[in-house]
């Protein structure tokens, strides 16, 4: 059973953020940074954005939605379900903005929210089957064409 993220684990999320940043850099530049020109990097980033636009619903292809899907995906792959507080803190999202995007993802049936077993308030998140399939498809497309 996935464990719950608590607000005191910001160091863990900092590590995840660093890993995601490193992964995004590797995907965006299949050659080393020294040999890729700014134009080549721009083309790769544009390709990533086009892949997101092609797979995610238009209203969910923006940066907050994608960042939340990635963070929840990584949490699931590591056997965790991150809390709302930990997600928003990790991504640097204001509470109202983050909650609005989480609600959009939940309405689109890409994520599942549930009450944490050890606390009376807050929510923890995981990807739905639909969200996992869509996120995996998008990551594979980015990886194959990166």
C-alpha cells in the first residue's frame, strides 16, 4: 500500500523535483548540453510541448497540470501517494491555484483523491488508471522523440 506524504517531507520532494528536472533535461537534450545549441534545445522543448498538447486535453496541458501529474506519477512509481500540502509546496503553487488544478485533474478523472488514513484533514493523491495510461503514453512519446 502506498505510504502517505506528510508536510514535513519537503526534503524528499526537493529530491524528486531535482530528479524530475534532471530527467527533463536529459529528455530535452539527447546529446550533451555542450554539443546542443540553444536552437536545438528550443526545438526539443517545443516538441515536448507539442506532445503534451496532442495527448492531454487542452484545458490540462498547461504547466501546473503537467507538473502535478508528473509529481503524482513519480510518487506512485515510488509507492507513495503525496499529500495536497506536499504537492503544492514541492511545486511552489499557491494554495488556491494548486487546489484549482488538482480539482481539474480530478474532474478529468486523471487523478484520485482520498482522505489520508492517519489524519482527519487534507487529501492524498494517486493517478487513476486513465491518468496513469495517459501520463505513461506522454512520457514514452517524449522519450522516443527526444
